[in-house]
C-alpha cells in the first residue's frame, strides 16, 4: 500500500484529494494536511464581502467530506519536507504541527510515497507596510474572515453615505507584483452594484488602483477578444465597463505603504503620489507559505526545491531569459519536481518560470507588473492531472501520464455585478490559452474563436449556477465526478 500525502485543501489540493480518493482510496492511503478544518469556495468570498452571502454558504467541513472517499484528514500545518528521510526515518517524510484544537501544538512526522504540495499562497501583507485587515488599514476578500470584515467596513461606509457623507472607496492591488486582479475587479463591480441598490452611489467616489500596465491586463499580459463579431482589446472591454459605472482608474501603480486614510503609491514613471480613502480593499502580494526542506544530515536544501519567492520548482525551464525569448515550452506540464520524482506541486504552490505580463520597472528600480495568474480553472485542471498521473504510476506507468500546461489550457472568468436574480449581471471572458502561444497563434497569441467577452444577465445566471455546481462537486454529492473540474 502506498501513501499519498497532500499538503493543502484549496481548489487544487481538494481536486487532487477527491479524485485520488475515488480512484485509489480503497487500495492506497490518501492523507490531506491543511491548517483549517474547512474548505472555502474562494470565488464566492466576493459576495460575502458585500453582504450577499454568509460564511456558511462558502465554507464546509473537510473531514466529513473526505470520509466519503476514504481520505484521511489532518488539521495541521506543514513545516518541513525531508525528501530522503533522516537518521530516524528511512522513508521521505513531512514534519507537521497540529492546529486541531484537540491536538494543538503537537508535532508529527508523516512518511509518504508521493507528495503533492498544494499549500497555495501566503498572503504577504507585510510586503506593503500598513496593508491588510489585521495590522493594517485596508480590507481583503482572500479568506472568509477577511470578507466578513470587508463587508462590515463597507456597510459602515454605506451608513455614512446615507447620513450625507461623501466617501472614497479604493479597490485593486496593494503591491507592484500582486496578482488576482480578476477578484479585485469583480469586487469593485459588486461594490458599485450594492451602492446603487442602497441609493448612495452618487455620494461615492469609486477608484480602481492597479499594478496593471493598462486596465484589462489581468495578469495575463492583456488579451484581444471577440465581442459581437468584432475583435477588441481587453483594455477597451474593461474600460468601457468601468466608464459605464462611473469608476475611475489608476494603473501602473505600486503601493509603497498605507497610512490611516492615505495610500502612498509610485507610478511606473517613477513619480510618487498619495490617495485619500475612506474604504480600501487591496489584494496583497503572494509568496510561498515558508516550507523548508532538509537532506538526511539536516542540511537545509530549501533553495533546491523552492524558488526565492517560496513557490516550489517543477518541470519548467527556469533559465534566465529575456521576456521575448520565453515560449510555451518553458511552462511546466507534469508539475513533477526535477530532483524528486515522487514530489509534485499544484495550483498556486508551483513556481511559474516567468511573468505572463511583461516585466517592467520604474526609474527607481521598483517592479510594477502583475505576477502570473494561476488560480481557478487552471488550478483545478492541474490538480486533476497530477492525481491522474499518480494513479497511473501506482498501476505501473514509468512516468507521469497526464499534462496540464497553462500554455495549452483555457480559462473562463465571470465577474458578477451583484447577486440579485433579475438585477444582477456579469462580465464573462474566456481565454485560450492562458499563456500566449505565438507559435500556434502567431497573430494574437491566442485562439480568438475561444477567446471572447460578453456582458449581461445570462452571464450572471451562469455565475450563480456555477457557484452551486462547484460546491455540489466539492462536497462530493451524488454524481459529483460527472461534473467538469
């Protein structure tokens, strides 16, 4: 019997866990380690952060779900990876520390035959002084508690406006190398909607503050889309949505620091500015969770397994190159680590070989460019591909059998505007492939038959249906495996 250890239970880790549980859970041992007892459908945190969903609608207990497919769940944080064991352990193992209230502080070493690193990101609020809800002056939508706090402060701003006050609300990214612009964009659209529903939109100045070179970059280097039979840019598509809603925008911005009511930021041209605010939701930079790695003698080999940002190296080409020299072949396919063939990294946990948006620096040397986006659909596809490869290796395959290159897969984004069945809408955009492929599509880098954008109520209904479909699947309801991942 082999043991498959999965670190993390986000979109990618949970996808891998439920697939492996179904495929091999009766013949082999599958263990999931995650510091929180619940699974969170992160995309719907947006609705929690505007008061249109509750935390209980977007989170579910993991242990009962995993019992359905013979997966063992441990509520704990992973501390270190020992890929060759040590003096006391002949097999590779991971050192964990329990966060389960019944075992809090207790440590354990878990041996493995296969390891999937799905730890996701550390929300690096500290990279921008004054950022974040815990010790800073801004809010976040990255976790359910953050979303609840964001809604609390948003409702306070709405109450102030109802009493006649003018309010400035700033939404976007809080660092020059932050990602997840799509989540911030969806949030600003939802905030606009609830302000209109509350009858106070005319008293709100709503500002988009982003590290994108131009609106619509979204961390994927911008996009050309088909819309109504015409080819248009993502810049025009998104700018038109913002202009229609009276949203101002500031791009090419790196937030240096945040003080109470004041955002300090530097533009790509090197100039420094300030922006007064009453409410701000800014996505932080992401980093690896801080896993360490050691060889049998106890020597630190973290830099062999992880990139400097803390994300795990996989089968990508990390050779330094000029941006123009990168190609689709440089992106990982199997997500297997080069040094240890029984270790994989999926979702946000793997280190991208390069940015998708063009790297840029201000005259002061400050990077102002979105990091590579790899959440949502790509994360699920990667998690399932790795799970399928491990299943086949257990059956005798000599190497990974499934691939999931981001240069060969598409993604869809549905940015809702409110949750109301009749008054909501959504901006729907599909992109194929995520990483531009100028060899196959020399003119635009993407297949315009599969890359398009629309706005309307139908997209909103689809967003609402997908919310329930993905949660149905994640909770392993009857027939869950028939739904697309």
